[in-house]
C-alpha cells in the first residue's frame, strides 16, 4: 500500500467516525427538536423505518368552562377577564400509539379574549393519573421556536415537535401556564380523568407536588400527535356520551375507544391505526347545544371537519351518533332527517377520501326518555343504517348491547345503571362488535 493510499484510508475512517458520532448525538436528542416540526419526506425504499405523523390522543373542545376557578361561580361569565391567570394546568392524557417525537395542539376555541401561554411542557407521567413526571422526560414546548404564544379568541395552535420516546397506552402530562386574565376557558367537560392545577408557573415541575388542585376535565389541550413507525394512520370516532365514556370507570381508560385501541395494538392482522376519541356528551347530528354565547356542544355536522377530518393521519371515521337527536329538545321524530344528517357526515368524509363506518343506535328501554314512539324512530333509523346505503360499513352496536329477552333494553351486564350508558363491560362489547377489517377498504356507500 502506498503512503497516499494509507492517508486516503485514514481519512475515510475518520469521516465514518464523524458520521457515527453525529448520529449518536441526534439519537440522544436535547429534549427540544431543533429541526422543522415535519421530519424529512419518507424514503420510498424504507417506508417502515421512516414513520409518519398520527394523532395518538384527542378530545374535542366542548365549550366554556362551567366554573370560574377563581370565584367558584356556577356559570362562567363569557365577558369575564379572569379565566386561569397565574395558573398552570397539568392535563393527563392517555396515548393510543407511541412514537419518537410529539407535538401538542392547544385551543382557545371558546375563549372571549386572546390567550397568552408563556410556558408549556410535555412529559411522561411517572405513574398512571399522577402529576409527577417520569425522570428525564420533561420537555419544553415551543411555538415557531418561541416559548410564548398568544392564541386569539376562537383559534388554536400546534407546538413544534419535541424528541421524546412516547410509549403506547401511557399517560402523558401536558402542562400549560397562563399568566394573564383571558376570559372563558376552552375545555372538555367529561374527561373521566383527573388532571391538576397549581398557582404560578409550575410547568417544569417534575415532582408534581405543586399541583394541589384536582380538575375533572381537560383545559386548552385538544390533541397529541406522535411521529410513529407503529401506526400508518388514525381512526377517529365521532360520537356522543357513549363515545365520551361518561359512565366508564374514572381514570381507568375504559371507554369503548380505549378498548378499540387495545385491539388495534394487539390483534394479529389488525390495521395499524391509532384511535382518536371525538365524543361529546349530549352531542347531536343536526342541532347544536346553545344559540347564545358561550356557544358549546356544536352539532356533528358543524364539527366534522374540525374534530375528525383535520386530525393527523386520519384514514377512517366511525360515527356513533343519533340518540340525542331523539332525546334532547328539540326532539327529532323524523327518521329520514336523522339519516340525511348521517349521509351528510359521510359526504364530508368522502370529499376528503376518508372511509366512514356507522354504528346503529343502541337500546335505552327503562330510561326516563324512553317511549314506544321514540323507539320506533330508532328502529327505522337502524333499518336504514343496516341497509348499507348510509355508510361504507356498519358496526351493529344495537345487536351487541341489547337484551335478547327485552331487545328495547341494554343487557343487565352491559348497563351502567341509568339504562342508557353502557358499563365498562358494555364498552368492551361495543369495541368487540367492530370487524376490524372494515376500517380498510375503498367501496363507498350508495348515498
């Protein structure tokens, strides 16, 4: 070997060592993602290793917070300048799939003033439903590389991505410090999960000891995305209180969407999808909740794009709605109008190339809103759903939950006790009623 050849070989080895060292440093990360929030395009030669952005958790904003946290008033004044000044909210959310990067969506949808967020963080919970952060997992969130962000009334923002190995089926802490009065607080009212709040800027508090106030709903945070090689997309569930899981065990993640996420993670040949819960208690297809500010509980038709079709990686939507159109004022007694609303939801999804699976309306005999006339409307809606001319595919929740001896009722083992909402076992049965193969497919319903 000549001397020049030896020098060339040594130079080549040095270059390789530099590349390896750089890769190690990038893999370790600094907590903050110094690259653009969107990683480089996928390499067609290695799709499995490239990953994609998918939603891992979501919860739609339902309205303005009903209690003023400072004054304890029965209803929040929509013109109030208070909200949560000098307060840190630590939201506990539960992932459906994991990833190596994460980003968070914050909402001021029902705000009456601009919302200033001066410090926000993301961390893994050290234990389920616990405000303590796992060691080494605390990450500062930025927005356009800045720590402070002002969210206008009615607006939302998505944070920059941070490097963090987020596990599947794990509790994650999203902490938001708001220094100034900002009026009505955008929240999700029936979280079935305890979150926390503290005075002052405690967003980076790892121990969690400052979080002495427990909160039964999620404030400001509406979504958590992950950069995942585990999932190839997401399925969003548009629903009412049955999807919201109002009767499920608090803090146990036993909504039917949680059971569905477990099936998609564990069953052989299941689609590699995350599950996003877009249920709002009391939600209707055709009508919204109120007609005066603060507006809340918007109709399914009006929120389909925002709460389902705009989610990261959405491949399919499951619709579980219709009972509240029968039960809530103004009560809808025309089954054709309800079905037209369902078809409108499908059209919105098809316009974006998204598949829609529809659920039949579940039994509610012995509930205070039950009557033979209203149950007859439910049956006529279900007949049209089962005909295959409303949705791309059907999941028969009615058949899964009804008592064979009294088909107008829930099975006793599936009844939470109010004769309308399922128990944990009932929610599991709803999940098991879905044939996972129908989440994929190209055939469209004949609308």
